[in-house]
C-alpha cells in the first residue's frame, strides 16, 4: 500500500522499475521524448494528475510537490543529449525492464549517477543503505501469505452447505438389500477413491475428517419395534418358516426411517444419531449352506484393477501383486491333508484312518486302495532328494477322467489319462462301463457311441493297472480329483487338487473351473468347441498349474481370493483433500490414512495387525475408551499422535455373548452375563454408542452395523451336516448305522437358516 500526504491509497504500486525513466528523458527538452515521459507517468500513476505534453522539468518537480510523485522522488539532472539504442526496450508495457547497459555515446558521469548516486535513485533510501553497484527492484506488492503458507480450511458449520453428509438417495432404484460389501466400499470411496455408491448420496466428500465403524453382533431389527418386550424376546422358539427378527419396510430392502416416538425407550437415542435403519445382507449362499465372515468381509478390500484390466473383456491373466517375490516350494507342501479329504468329498484311504480303526477297515463295495500302509511311507530321505528339486523325490502323475451317465446321478468311467511330470503320456485308454449308457455326455466328455463300440477294457482292468503304477511315493495331481477317483472307485492318500490350490474368490464350497484357471494363470485356452474335453489336455493343464504354484509359492493364487486388508489399503492409497490436507491437497492427493483396530482380545492376531494402532480390550467399556483414545489421540502423543487417527474400526461383543451368537471355536471365552437382562444389555449398548457419538469431532462419518442375523440355527445344522459327511464317507459306512441322516428336509432347513443369518442391519450418519 502506498502512502502520501493525501493519505493511504489502497491500490498497489506497479512492480516495474520506477527508477528507469529519468535516465532516458530530458524534461527540459521539448522533443517528443518529453511526451513519452509524460505518457510514462500517466501509465504508472493513472489516479494522479498527468503532466502536460509540453511540461518542463521545473513543472514536473512542482507538480511532484503537489502529490503527483512520492516525496522522496529525486530526479537527476543530465547534461547533454541522451542516446537511445532501442527506444522500445524501456517502454515495453508489461515486461519488466532489465538493467540498462552503458553505451559508448552516453557520458560516463551520467551513467554513474543514474545507477549509483543516492541523489539519482528513485528508491526511498533506508538509514543503513550502502552504495550498490547493481540495480534494485522496488516491489511494493501486498505482503500477503503465499498459497503454501495458508492455513488449513476451517471446519464448516453444520448448517453450511459445505458440511459433509450421507443421505438416502431417493432416486436410487434398489433391487435388493445393500450388501455388507457396500459399507466397506463406502469407506473406500470417502477415504481411498473407491467406487462411488449408488444407494446413498454423498455431498462434500473432501470435508470428511474421520470415519468410525462399529460392529455390534447380536443387534437385530426386531429390537427396534415400538412394542417389543425384551423380557420375553428370546423365549419364543425360532420358526424357520417365519422371520420374527426381520421387520423391514414393505419393499423389504429400502431403509426404514427412524422416528423417536416409534422406538423403544432404550433405543430412542438412535433416532438422534442416525436418520435410517438399513437392512444389510451378509454375503453367503443358501444353496451351499454357508455365509462369509462379516468381519472378514468388511476388513477385506477387493484387489484394485488397472485401467487396462478394466477395459479388457473376458478372463484376465493373473499378474503379480506389487512387491511380489517368488518363493520356490516343494510339491509336498501342497498335499491334501487327511482332515481335508472328507470336507472335499474324498473317500478315505486306510492310511488316513487312525491306526486303531484300520484293523476293522473295509473298502466300499467295488472299491480298491493303493498299496500304502502308513502316511509316512511316502516320505523320501533328505539325502535322496536332489538339491533344489520341487518334486522332493516323488513321482508326480496328473490324472483326468471322462465319464458318461449310466443312471440318475450315476457317472461311470469311459476314459482315463495319466501324464507324468515332463508331460509324457503314461496311460490313455477308453473304458466300457458295466451298465448300459443312457447319456454319453459327448459335449463334455468327447466320447461317442462309435468310439466305445469296439472297446473291451473294463473298470476292473483299469484298477489293476493303476495298482501297479501307483506306489507310496506317487503323488496324484488333478482338478476336483474326488470325481475322478469316485469314477475309478479307487483311493490314494497323496493328492494335490488344483481346485483347492487356487480357491474361489468367494470361498468354499465354490470352486474355480479348470478352464478358468487355465485362462487366468496359464493364458491357455482349453475345452474349446463342441467336441468335448480332452483328458490329456486337461491333465497337462493341471500339471502346469501345480508347477507354477511350486515356483511362485503358497500365496500364489490365494491373494486373489483374500483381497487386500482394508487397513493396508487405506495406508497405501488413502486420499486427502484441501479441507484436511491443506492447499497442496487441492483436488485430492494420495496420502497414508492412519487407522486403529479396537477389539476384544489381541487385534494383532487377525486383520487388526495391519492397522496403525491395534488396541486390545477385555470389555465393551474398554472398547469405548479405546475408540475415544483412537479418535482424539494421546494428550502428549505418547503413542497415538494428538488429534487421533483417520479411521477407527471397533467391535462390541457383550450383546453377542448374551444372545448366544459367540463363536465356540474362538480362543477367547465369552464374558459371564448371567446376571444381566437383555434390556439392560441393549440399554448399555445404546448409552455407549451415544457417548462415542457425542465425543466425535465434527465432519466424522459414523457407521454401526450388526454384521449378520441370528446364526445359531445355521451353525447347528452345519455341524450336523459335517458329522454326517464324516460318517458317510468313512470306509465301510452303513446308512442304517449312521448317527445322523442328512435328508432333503435337513437340507431345506439349512437353506432357510442361512437366509435368516444373512439378514443384518446397519446405521449410517455424520456427526
């Protein structure tokens, strides 16, 4: 800002050199240059009176005293004419003039006075100024802070349009309940540029400072019914034909508006914290009778795909994750363990049966087993194994069979192929079933009636050959080998199954097809056309998949099913915006998001190990304290920096224990709540959630969800099914002697129980 005797003028002084014009114009000379000087002054000081075109030097000085120029402006007297080499150089508007050069026809004293003399300087002199050989630029621009020095934006007022919000998108045409994955993707969208949700509208995403997510197993939708009686809530037996714990809106998958006057007294605070109750579907499959882990689902982010991968169609070739390092592994590390045989439908070999039961062992009718007495018979002494060998001294044979149908749900062998480690075909024969064929399944098997017409080889002939080929050090490789071995009516204790080595990304009992695995991991097309499968081609594909697994290591092929830890994803790709990252974060920059896992027991044993600050607890009250500590940080930053972390995930478990939902396989024992009522337990939960909500800073996303519905009946039926499979697949089993008989009635009951267990609830809001 410039000062004068007329007061302060708010307009800034132009930054160009004001000390250049006296050296190039003589105001006593009535030449056109004096007009140029006048124009120069009028350009620099448009808000003052300009000089007349024919003004003299005396007039100029007189008018300067009246306020046209600063008081300290002193104009040098130049004797003699001035020579201008480039008259456009000094008057190039908009370009800062560079220091002039001394010309041969310019008097030496004039040049000296112009650049050095205090009397000729247009810059206001300072008390301690020293003569300077160079030029100085007068820059009176406002000394405002640069953009980088600006402070972070203030937190907007809740009434402001800049305040973040998560609201139900009334334009969304929901076709089903939102999945538990949707809550995880909501977190990723706000903090890590995940996919944008279509079921809610998110405004002012950059303004979110923190997100707190709390899992509350045991919390059910029926508890939010106005006339609910908590005293008798758990007294009624579970009726699989009804849904007594699910009270969604008529559309079944739209959120239910929370109204304080329509809620039980102990749950009214939820209406102050959240606008809606959301029905949430837990991932699972009624057909296969299972649900995925709610904790694993919410804390596992899907693998990111590059732009190239997204643009490609069809099955995409597998790529190594960032930082991947091959770990060469022996094939013996991938052998199917005896305890996994029955889970995957295999009939047990006597070597897999405990020693005390082998005396009474008997193969099922028509079945044979290879000549292996003990599981240890396959071991090869270390000195006999070639250094670096991945076969570990074993003979590896890939097996694949083709079948036809000889009855309802009855498959019989029509072709068998065996290929050794180097790809040589050991055995490839057609087999004629003992029973009449009702369907050759040519589109799959490639077998036709004409092909089998001259064949005389029977299943017994093939069994005899295999018993000669297979020995204790033989490993059979194949895809879903239980089907092939069932057709062969043969058992062998050393199996490597590619359907187990490369698990489905949605978990068991789903399995990847061999065609898919070949496309993804081998970049190979198999089973093409309508001529059916080629068993030799399929066997070689299995062999190559196992070789790749041995070269890459145990994690190869598993990382796709597991995804990426949510805490690790936020640390790696978390985004910050100008609202919480300063001006430099305008438009969003990638920064690591800090996190905390607050849970019962030791969070370091699970997914919480990847969080920045794992906090173990022994009660729900300690969980509350842990959340508040993670959000605010330690006062002096002893461990958690003051200001807290960006993302907090926590779990309350007292209601889960009271409801009987506690997983019996957990290493942690449930708390003793025998003296507590359900109403008191729910009341404590509400009060704790309310305390957490009140302690949160503004612009914090707040999510509470149950994870699943009632899993008790599902767990009971699953245990029954597992026991049935164990007894049924045991050698010499007799249906009449089974302790559990799994029929269609039990199967339908399990499907209904899974459907109930998949019905969870959630609440979403912004503090």
